[in-house]
């Protein structure tokens, strides 16, 4: 953990706080909703989540991004590090994307284990990740995230790598940001086998745009009997363009304040301090 703190502190300016759910902040993806669907009511779901959560066996309502990030723009290198696996600008040469991702997961999990297990209804019994899918290419057998999770001491003992495998035929659909209940399958399980009965699963992914991957994967875990699925994603990628004033406001707010690893989107800072002191 000492290492995780030192690594993440080195590039702390790259992270952006993820807002807790409130009026105008989708309770699933913690950004959105766009103007059309934003009724101003608290706890609404954005149009994008409404779409990716529809038509599945069962989506998860627990998505926890660690940081917001934008795809374009020079003020945040996290997208490049997590998605392109490029080295952080202004980071020392020993800080590889792998090191940074492992440190980010490690520090966040340590600070918010109680928040995450609270969502799961108890301690996690299984940790897995979503396999890499590439359009028009064979599915990669080895996802870099598998090595990252193996370097997080709090997660590695529960880690079941390659539990989920992608079904090639649905990869283009995922890339068009549509979910599908059969986009993934659980290794070795026939349809409706309850091989995950009673499992509380921490589903780790590196980045989240529409949630098509996360929700399709969560649905398959539930279909095989998982009791609860909590998705922990390193970055929630948002597009804060002027045509999306809601997201623009969320991004500007996040960029105007220092990032705090002791804060999470499950609880706001005040609630968090109270919750932790009550444990
Ligand atoms: Zn949403
Ligand atoms: Zn927390």
C-alpha cells in the first residue's frame, strides 16, 4: 500500500473525483443524463444506461468508477494510460501503465472496501475481469488486466482470471455500444448452469464508456447464479462537449477540485467520514 500511495500521489493531478448520485448525476454511471432525459429528479438513470441495461437477463445497478477521464484534451492523461497503455506524461520511467493501474486499484480498494462490500451485501467471494474484445480480430487470450489484478494483494487470492469469455459474434455489437445477454459466456458452464450460485462478484474493468461490456458481463454472471455483482472500473470516460452541458458541468466541477482517494462515488465525503467512523 505504501507503494500504491507513492505511485498514485506522483500523478494525482491526472485523476478526477467521480460525483455521488444526485439530481442530474445518473445513479448507475455517475455522469449523464443528457438534457432530454434529465428530469431533474434525484436518482435518475441516463439514456445511455437505460439502453445498455435493457434486454438483459439482469444488469448490475452497482457501477463504481475510480476516476473520470476524457478521451481528448491534454489536461488528463489517464485515458491514454489506461486505454492505450501509454506511459504517463511527466511520470518517471519506472511508472508503467501496469504499475499505475495496479496502484490505483490497490489504493482505492483499500480505502473503500467497506463501501464496495456494502453494495455486494457481504465480502466478495470472487474477483474477475472482462476479457478484451477487438472488432474484427480474434479475442485476445490474455488481458493485461489479469496481470494487474494479480498485483493487487487485496484481490489476488479471490481472482479467477478468464472466468468470462467473449463470444466473437457479439463483439461488433459491443463496439456499437449495445449490450447483449450472450455477449460473454462463463467458462465451462452450459446455459442456466448455476455454477456461480451465492457468489458475490467484484467485476473489474479498465474503462467504461456506455457500459455495454460491463452490463453484458454482469448479466451473464447473474444468469449463472451470482448473488451480487459490483463493477469496479478504473476510469469512467465522458465526453464533455458543449452539446452536452450536463456532462460539461460534471467535468468542470471535477476538474476544479483536488482529487481525493478517500472519497468515492458511493458516498459523498461527509457521509463517508461518518460511515468509516461508525465501522
Ligand atoms: Zn448512466
Ligand atoms: Zn467509499
